[in-house]
C-alpha cells in the first residue's frame, strides 16, 4: 500500500489497520477508542509485557509535545513501551527527545515498509525497558554496597596503599638537570704535593762527532837482566 492511500484512510480505519499488523506480529491487540483512554488508540500485549500505541493519520510533522505526552501516558498506565505510528514525518526535536527512552517512533516511510515486509523498524532503538533498568539499578547498588564494605576494611586499605607504592615504583624517575657551573676541586692539605713534570725540550739534540783517537805510543822495553852464574 502506498503512503498516499494510508493518508486518505479514515482515522478509525487507520487504527484498525495498525492493530491488524501488530496482531500479525503475535501481539494481543485491544482497541481503546471507545473508552478514550487518555488519547491512547491501542494497547498491545506480549506475555507480561504491555505497550501503548498512538496512531496519527495525517501528512504533517509530529513534534516533541506529542512524544512527550505519549511518554507521560506510558508512565501513568504502567506500560513497558510506547509506539507512535504516523503517516506523516517526525521532527528532529521529537526524535532527540525520545532517544534513550522506551518509545518506538514509526513515520510514514517505515509504515509503508512495515506493510510490505511485515518487519517493523523504529526510528531508534530504546536502550532498556523499565524492568531491565530496575534490575541494572539493583545490581549496581548491590555492587556499590559490597565495594564500600570491602574498602572500609583496614586490611584492604593496607593492600591499597601497598598497590599504590608498587605502581609508583614502576614509574620512571625523571633525571634532574646537571648544573653547568662546577666549582673547582679544592686541594687536600693532607695529600702530598704534586711534583712538577718538566716539559720536554724543544731544542734539537746535538749529535756527537767522531774525534780522532791518538795512536798508542810504543813502550820502550828495558833490557832484561840475565842471571849471573857463579862457579862453585
């Protein structure tokens, strides 16, 4: 079915049309047009879950006040979810306000897709249902109470301090800047005086020359005295 055909429907026929498609998805549908239940057109149920449905058949834009009123009715009736089905469009303010809340927004284009494929796509996915939010809150409070009791123990506090010291020991130590002006070392009076090392001479070393050696003078040998033999 085309969008123009949906926009030409009678309001009551349009509500029945939407209810039939919810019934095809397995919901139990209750029409509240006769009772005039605070502007809610349909109530759908699936097991223990209940949702309220508001049908808007016109070609205009659904604004934030309509979504806000629908959310108030959902909270007042105790429903888990709310559906807003329209043949028109949704304003950006309406979409932003419904973000994070269990409200499903269906504009004209998604409505046509729903009638063709049998799958209902929302403008946004709600975060959590009311029951799930309550469970998350209870679990969070229980964990917070357990953490408070655990951290209040003296032994736990000592362990936390030990962990902090361990973590601090792992951190790198930043080196301090070395001063540029370094004082000259002072002489120790008890130490021995330093000996001065003579600097090497730069003058050339004289090479000794060969001097003529005097030949040895022959020694005069004295005549050897011969022994005198006397006759006996």
